[in-house]
C-alpha cells in the first residue's frame, strides 16, 4: 500500500508533527497574550510559534538525525529552511504591515461609505521572535520523536 510508505517516512512524520503541534500551541499562547480563546489560530498563519519555521526546521533536523548532518540532504534542508524562515520574518512580515497600512488608508478615505471588498489580510508573516519560537519548536519536536522512534 503506497500510503503506508508515507507513514513510514520518519522525516515527514517529524516535520508534520512539528507543524501540527505548533498550530495547536498557538491557541494557548494567544490566550496568555490576550486572555481570549481564539480557536481560529488552529487554521491560520502568523502567531507564536511560527508553524512554517517549525515545519521546515523539523525537516532539516530530522534529515540530520536520520541520515546524518554531513549529507547533501541535510545541506539542502538547511538551505531551504534559511529561505523559509527569512521569508516568514522578512517578506511576508512586510506584506502584512503593508496590508495593515492600506486598510487604515481605506478606512480614512472611505469613512461613511460602504466598502464591499474584504479587508486585506494583515497577519501574513511573523516577528523574528515568532520565527525563533518555530525554529526551537521544530528542533524540540523532531528530537523528541527521534529519541522515541530511533
């Protein structure tokens, strides 16, 4: 059965576990920050920790743990992780800040007028702290799974 091979892919399982648990952790972290339960954080981007960072760092760390830190596979995973984490805190963060300012501009220009278009999504990226949180979360989850599954 082809799907059984996917479940046997330990690097993939580690990465998906890091991503999924990072998404779940966002809910109580957001509660501690705002004192409001926001269940939408289970399915959205942004927030602490960065699930994008946790996923890709999980791939890199699990690749190193299972295949060796001296392999081309690990080098490739690190290169991709550097791009994804830089993008999460850089380009995507800037896009979110631009969306925030454009929404304010629309509010100021269109006071009293109906605006049929949805507002631009403001939470696109992460702060460097959120990316660091995802980075550390990815390392932690994949290392724990490796110790349990090795």
